C-alpha cells in the first residue's frame, strides 16, 4: 500500500529516504487514536499542489510506490516479480 485516504485527505508512504521531502514542506504524519493512545504511521500528508499538476502528482506517487515496494520483504517481493527499486 503506497497511499491512504482519511477524512478526504491523501497520505503517501514515506521512509527515511523520502521523509525529508515531507518535513521540508511541513506535511504531517497520518495519526489515529485507539483506546486513548495516539499512533503515527509511515504516511504523510500529500502536498496540495499535486492535485493541480499531474506530472508532480506522478512523481510524488512514484516515490511513495518505491517506498512501499522496498518495504515488502525480499522473499515476498521476488514472489511478486518485483525487483529492488532505486530510492529518490
């Protein structure tokens, strides 16, 4: 999974190779509450401008997709026919 939508907001998958891009734009992590505790996930809010620029939207989606593929364990990745992708 490389993205999620919650409360009409798009969040993209991040890891250490892409987190700085989101931090530089002050895009917060997806958080939810369960049993009174707050949890963060490795998804950050997508920048608003990607909804007006298809090329930029593709680029951000590609980064998130690469992060998601790399997160798949190597054995499962091989079964799915996915090679290791370069990170941004």
